[in-house]
């Protein structure tokens, strides 16, 4: 249950990112998703 408390302390929107990472099937998918997030954040 402690994980839920920690997740709620993340900034708005990061909960969805964490959930998405948890459901990706393998490391390659996770790396591609994280790379896309970095590019997205860099453009903000």
C-alpha cells in the first residue's frame, strides 16, 4: 500500500506515465517510451 502513497506525491500526470511503464511488455518498449517522454519534455 505504501506504493500508492508514493505515487500520489508525484506531479500531476506522472501517475499515468508510471502506470504505462508497468504495462509495457519488455525493456525495448520501455526504453522507447522513456525516450519519447524525454523528447516531449525537452520541447516544453
